[in-house]
C-alpha cells in the first residue's frame, strides 16, 4: 500500500500539469496584489480618520471583498486543482495502463492510493497560490490589528458567523480557511474518479468538478441559498450569510459520495 501511495503521489506532483496549475494560480494571486493593493500604498501615506491604514487582513486576496483576481482565482479553482491528477484514472483506463498496474497490485488499494493522491494534489494546488499572495502582501503591507477598525474588514461583517474569532485571531482564521478550502476543493476533485468509472474521456473527468462547482454557484445565487454554495463556503471574507455546519458536512458528504462508489463500483466491477 505504501509503495502504491508513493507511486501515485509521484505521478500527481511530478508532472507538468501540477506545475501549470501552480504557476497559473500564483500568477493570478500575485497579479491581484499588484492590480489592487500595490497602487493603494502610494495613496496611504497619510491615513485620515475614519480610514485606517492598509492592513494585511484587508489586502490578502482571501479576505478582500471582491476583485478581478479574486473572482478569477475562486472561479477557476476546481479546474486548476483537478489538473494535476484528477483525470488520471480515466487516462489509465483508456490507454490500458491500469491493466499493467493491476497485475502487481490490489485493485482497491490502488484506487485508495489514487484517491489520496488526487486529494493531496488538489489541496496543494488550492493552497499554494493563496500562500503566495499572503507572502507577497505581507512584504509590502503591515498587519494592522482588525480589532482597531473592525468595520474596515470584510471578514468582520455581520454576515460572517465567525467574526469574533477573526478579530481576535486573524492569522489562525486565515490558516483554518486555507485548510478548509483545500479539503473541500480536494474532495470536489474526487468526483473525477467516480466519473472515470463510467467514461474513459479524460476531458469529461477533468471538467466534472468544475461543472459541479459552477452548477452549485449558479443555483445558489439564483435562489439566494449562499450557505450551500461551495464558492461562498471557501471564501474567508464571508461577504454573504453562511453556515458553520455546512463547511464540515460538505467534505463528509463528498467523501461518502466519492470514496464509497469508487471502492464498491470500481473495486467489484471488471471495468479494466
């Protein structure tokens, strides 16, 4: 099992698609800083009340209310995170590579190893661009305490059920949302594996997390049910009313909806 995990992790992280996803995500994240935050540094030399100085917690892309870069990054996130390895099962099935692997490995163990690799690569592709933006922003912008001007910070608005925690522990708040977003998006990428059991089209498998993500985004925006929308759920700014329960239930639901079919259908059916 350990050898299979190492094998799938090497395939997931040591490929051009992973590097492409990281480069594209980081490019958008760094562009957002220089597009929105950097010009404001020259306008912020003499801050006047009631406008506080710029803060890391207002200019970090995750905590910004909205911007071109943030919108692009959040909308493209499931596609970028699926790029490294989510379509690998469809590819292995279509080119016959799965048969070579399964002559020496247990089917369920191989699928479990692939499941972990897709989750890990998806989480990394999600978190690294946000960390890059956080580091770049922290170089130029001071970390003004949100408790001084809570009305200035998007994450401190009434729509956020975790306002108090953000004000008292802003960096921990950022780390928690990075991990939470990585897990949710990583689990969303697992839908590609289930889709691969029914079609050997890599393109279809690759797009399935993005389609599901956008379907949720459109329906929830049309109905106003933002607490069920993945886009708003992983957004640390929390500019719309959300729930404390759904970010916990969604990864669990995605796990049950992906891992169980993968192990049962993929483990029993002779799809190879």
